[in-house]
């Protein structure tokens, strides 16, 4: 089993460029099933989740070829529906994104329940309800999802999601683009990665309006063509490195970014005392002056809430909590979406952080705390990166196991951290 060995306590500094957005590339890969023509993708992150999705697509008959480190061409002209590997589907939550394209193109789908991070209950009801509204028959048979569509029965519909689920929104969009008539999808997710998927589908010939809003109108077409598409920059990845710089007292700059993607993050950063420097295509933080938690206007302890876009992303909650351990003052973190997200904080307590876990959704953090190096195991992608950041700011040496979980979502972790001055090595345990 591999482990990261990190010698903490060093100031970090430097500049980075983002990899492609993890949460965009996965639905984009699934969307390649919708056409028999080649789809060429640029800025593809070489992360573990991408390889699992490629393996699943390959099992369905999709051919793919790397044209360089981050360029990829896929062709689904010989693909067909079929039962996918339960073992592979268990590795990645995004496996469920194959459901919509399979139903849209072949009228049938059968796949095991997807896996992914264990951060709480992750319902799939919205997927079923939306696809059923479009005319599909979808049911859960033991541990498999079975779906079918009677020929000519996939039709547009008015759909209101019970929650703005990202993957349900994406599945419904990918099914609706080939349905007869018009679909109006309300209370839809509107994250940048959903926008990226829609932009690819439009290049392929789909008719989608309202992109970037919570109300999408999709007029079905008879078929889609191939296209070329560049994956957007991963703001989750880069926000993690910016927090690292702020917490470790260094200056970190990210180039080639889309600052608008950070709107929901800036409010939480301001409460943490992070004052980023933002230009047209770069963001930088300077942690040399230390972090001071900013109280509410009334003088009360501030709270950071996770929320659907454009609110503070749940995927950055773990990183924000670690950053708060290095800020003077007290802050409350309220994770509204997943009841298992906060359980990684027991590892921070072991390192010397002052944290009170109030319940599965809320923690109180008081800083500034001197963290001590420790042996830890990564519980999921985002908490794993949070522990890496904690190890970077800790005194002494830390060992972090389950490194493959971090590398499911972060591209070239060792290289990027080393470039910033972190003393990190990948070793066999």
C-alpha cells in the first residue's frame, strides 16, 4: 500500500495551472456514448476516476486513444449496451452517468449500483424520476439498475427536481437531448461542470437553452455528431492549493483560471481572513500576514454553510475546516448536504486541532493550533487532500495512507506540491 510521507512546517510558494475539472470530465466521457462519431477532448485530467470511466466505456465497446498527456479521442461507433462490471462501478460514483446515454441511444441499460466516496446518503431517486418522466422504465433490481425504453416512447417532459442534484441533472440532460419534443428541467443544478457538459452537447448538435441557470429547455434531436471540447479548469483543485498557501504562510498564484467560478468560495474565504488578489485570469493568496477569522456584523461567531451552486461547495468543506485551524478565532462549519463529510475531523483532533464535532453536520473550529505530524488514512477524495494540507502545516513528519483516494480527484499531486516547496514523497508502506 502506498503512502505519502510529508515533512511539514515549510512555507509554500509558487504558481500553478489547473488540471481539467474532475466533475466535468466524468459526465463528458459518458456523453461520448451519444454519438457514433469521434469526440476529441483537451485538458483531460489523468486521475484515477477518469481511468475507471474509460475502462467502463471500453467494456461497452468504446475505443479511445491518448493523443498526449491530456488529449483524448473517443469513438463509440462500435459500442453497445451491456452489463457492466460491478467491481469497476463500485470504484466511482460517476458510473451512474452512463444510464442516461445508454437509454437515449440503445433504449436499454443495466448497470450495478455505483460506488464512490462514503460521505453520507447519496440518493438516486432524482435520476429515476427524471428518466421515468421522459418515458423510460427504470427500476432497482437487487443491486442493479435496470432501464428500458419502448421504441419511439422517449419524449420530452416537464420535470421539476426534488433537489438540484448534479449527476441527476446531467443524466436527464443526456437522455433528453435525443428524446422527441421539448423537455423543461427546473430546479436543475447549474455548476460550471454542468455548463461544460451542456457546451459539449451543443457542439455535438444538441439544442439546449438556459445553460448556467436552474431552468433548462432541451429540444430533442434525431442524432448527435462528433465534436472537440476543452474541459474547464478545476476550481476545486486550485482552491485547495490556494488554501494551502494561505494556511502555510506563503504566496500561491493560480494562472489560467475562470475567476467567476470562485464566487461562492470568496465569502467563506473572507470569513477565514483570506484576501485573494484577483485579475482577469489569475488568483493569488498571500498567507504571510496570518489569518484572522472575521466575526459577523453582530459580533457573533461566523458560520460557513455548504450549499448548491452558486453557494459554498460541499467538496471544499474539508479543506476549509483544515484552513480554519490556522486562523485566529472561532468558526462554525455547517455541512448541509452529507452527514458523513465531517467525520475526518477526528484525525485533525489527533494532530492537535481544537475542534468540536457537534453532530454529523456541524463542527466548531478554534485556532490557531499547532498541528503535529501523524499517521493517517485518507477517508475520501476531498478529506484526503485536507489531510495532506494539514500534514504540510504540521510540525514533524506525517504519513498518509490510501493515497489512491486522493488521486481519484487530484492530478499530479506529488509534482504540484513539490513545485510549491512541500517536502513530500510517495513510498511503499
